[in-house]
C-alpha cells in the first residue's frame, strides 16, 4: 500500500512539475548527475572526483535516511527532469520512482545493482482461515556489503565512461583508486570479523543482512514488522523467545529510531540496545562510506564482546 500511495504522489508531483516547466532540458555548461540517495551519491562523487565538468547532486537530502518511506517532492522531480543521468541503487529500492524517471526524455538511468547477487527473504502471513501466504522480497540494502559496493562502482563508472568517453581515462583512474580502497576496507573488516563468526544479533530491519552474510555472523530476526512498523504484541513475544533461546547479547537500531519496541525487548530480556548506521546519511565526504562501515564493525565487535 505504501508503494501504491508513493507512486500516486510521485505521478502527481511529476505532472505538476512538467506543467510548470519547459520539457526541453535547459542548456547548461556542466553535466548534471543525480544520485537517488546517500550511498550512491558518495560512490558517484568518488568516481567523478576532480572532473570539473560534472556536478553531482543527491535527490534525497543527506539527512533523509532510507528511501523505503520517502515521498518524492516537487524539487526532486524537477532535479530528475534536469539530470543528464539518474544514478540509482536498484534492487527495487527506487521502484516507487520508476514512473517519474521513465517519463523524462533524454535521461540515462544507471542501475548500480546490475550483476549484484541479491538476498531474497520470504515473509509468511497467517490468516484466521488457516491459510498461509508467502511473499518473496528482495533485500535492497546491497550497498551494505563492500563487495557489492565494488560492483556498484564498476557499474556506475562503466556507464559514465560509455556516455562520456572524453572523460573515460579520469573516470577509470578514479574508479580504480576507489575500488582499491574498498578492497582494503573489505579485507580489514574481514580480519576484524574473525571474532564475530557465529555470533547472533538482532537488528531493527534488514539493513545489515549483507554485512552479516559477508562476515559470517547471524541476524536472527528484525524488530521491524513486515509492514514497516513496530511489531505486534505477538511479534514482541516471539522476539523475546528468540533472544532468550539464542543468548542474543545485543539489539541494533538505526540512528533515527524512535520506536518503543527496542526498549521493551531490552527491559524484558536484558539485551543491550546499540546503534548502527546503515550508511543512509552523513557528510559530503569522499571517505564517508569507508568511515561509517569501519565504525559499524567496531560497534558490533564492542557490543558482542
């Protein structure tokens, strides 16, 4: 339902923007690259670093968080309509925006998720009639794996090099230098995570499944319900049992978490509540992704030790 409402709002906003603006892109000296949200924005900044002909903008403001519950604004639709390329995370994250960017003439959409191996989750719903329905969802948080981030950067750089061959040399140089840093990050996190193998944690939602998959620890459950809100009383009871049965030491929430479920679970079980950053907001800093991922790993190690 959230997706349907978001699509309706997106179309309404986009139509209003198109009605008030000339459909032809304005002549501009610089190439405008628009990233859908923060992690893709940081990747793109690194890839076109020190190429003055490029301007990189983030559609969702840096403090907006994840796009799951985001509602497009008129300024966002206008920014997309002005863009030469719209760079998305993919894997379903920007699904609610498709009608907007697919309606823009002369725009290249770069899907950074191509060739990324995604994690699928199966959500089971129980109905009073005794029927069971299974829903398969793709986990869109692919950037939370440094290995995936490398593939995403390859996709972004490859597409930009094809679009703007005059800058291919510099784009490739930037990409190679950034990927070398991401590979170093992956190796560093892997070494630190040796002490995490087999550890059990619970997270707010599915943001950290890829990180757990890379470094062999277990996300046993998520606090957030399948509908994206706080869990029901039954859900809280089930989470309480999981925590007790598996000797879970820590429950991780995100920096902007304002719910009460984590506190309830902590009071019931004694589990510690800590904060992890799913790299959905931060500073305009070329090393931001690496810095946050290092902080996350340090936080996980400290919490489970």
